[in-house]
């Protein structure tokens, strides 16, 4: 099947094809050919039920950036022989991107400067698209970061979930129920006109930023989840995935910590681009965004665990329970440091005023 895809893009037999990257959703390959080097991706049709909506979103944003910010690096899909920017073959959906030479990605933020560069790139992406009508984008994953919906799914799992797992997770369930004030705060945000719907990336892990040889950010990549949203999604996911030195897969919860220097780097990087775009109320919600995403991810992992691992799957028996406990631990530590983190945010905001 891959041969058919390569033919659709006009490649000859004289090419090298190797797996690329560590993404969990899409299959990705590096293509080396006489025409140049490229990245080929197969979109996960089970996750993205209507992949053509992704293509339409990217084309709209690409046209906007080319018109208003022509100097900016933005990987645009390469057209097939038939002029299509997405190819469908036997129910599979594929797109091709030029490979940006001398660029690389990283999986974990190892230094505050890396966190700063990633936050700067995501902030710049949203700032440049501040004039783009966000409501013109499709929702490629409806309700993806809707915390109210995720909490309702959690409540339903408490009624219909696996009884044995409900008993085992009793303490964790109680903790997450006690944090539902975060849902109320989210519902206020959704109805407050001070919080703008913006073009939001929705998946701001550091591996979705390209870096150059000097460690400077080049651009953001992987726009499958780009859709209308609130800034708390992008900032929150950075805080959730950059602040701790270990990931959501870590079983040893004692290794989870909140690195204040990384928090400051994210604030400086993001507000350096978005300070004039965010309202005062949005800036005041900067620290909330971390709790928002940590809580939502813990809810989602536990909901899946109670529903017998139907969404995330598992590599061992209590995998999603451990993931949820990991994120709940991160949330608890984060909330303990909230006063300090708010002071950092206020200081950075005032310095840039």
C-alpha cells in the first residue's frame, strides 16, 4: 500500500523510506529521494473520523500565514501528482511535508531554555493567527478539551464502570470529585467574553516544535488538533508536560516534581508573544490553565480505566489507573505551589507592561 502512496506523489523507485519520530497517533516515515527529503504521514482514521477536515484547516491557515506572514516558516503539505494535499488509498489517508533540513525534535524538555523556545513558538503561532476568524476552522476532535464533558463522562463511569476497578480506585475517585471546582471555573470561562476563542494548537507537547542546530525554535508542527479553543488549552498542556522531569507513564510517583524555573520559562516564552493579545482576565487565569489540563487528563485516564481501557488501551493491568494517579499527584503538587507560581506570572506580566 505504501508503494501506491509513493506513486501518487510521483516518487520513483530510487528512494529510501524509514520510520520517523515517536508519535503515538499517526504513522510517520522519512522519505529520501532525488526530489529531496520529505515526511510522509498516515492520519489515524480511528482517532480523526473526518481527516479531510484537518486538510481544510491547514489549507486555510497556510493561506493566511502566506499572505500576512510570508517570512515565517510553516511546513505546507506537498501536492500529489493530481494536485491533492491529502491522498486516500484503500481507506487510508496520507499527506506529505517537506523535511526541514538541520531541524530536529525532542521528546522531553530537559532545560528551561527548551521550554522557553517551545512556549515562544506556540505563543507566536496563536499571535500570528489572532486576526484569523477562529470560527472558520473545523473541530477535528469535537469536545476534545471540554472539561465539563470529561467530568460528565467520569460521572457516568462511576455508575456503569467495572465494579472491581471502582473499588480499587476509591481514594483516587474521591480526590478527583473533591477537585470539581475546577470544572465550575472552566464553565465560567466559557461564558465570559473576556476569554476569546482563538486558533489553538491543542497538543503543545515539546515534540511538536522543530528546533534548529543552535537549540532555537523554528516552528510548530502536527496541526491535526488545530481548531477553535481557549488559550488555557495550549498553556495548560505545556505546563502539564514540561514542569515535571518525568512523564505521565512514570510509576514512581516520588519522582514527580514541579520545576519552578520551567514554569517561569513558559510564562516568559508565551507572554513574550501573547502579552498584548491576552486580556487581563486571561492573564490572571494563566496558572489555572495548568490545573485545568492536569485534572482533565487524570479524569480521562481514570474514566478509561473504569470503562475497561476502551480508549487508551493498556500495556499492563492497571496502566490507566497509574496514569491517572500520576496526573492527580502532579495536580496536587502544582496546587501546593500555586501561590508561588501566581507571583511568578504577575512579576513577568508587570516586567513586560
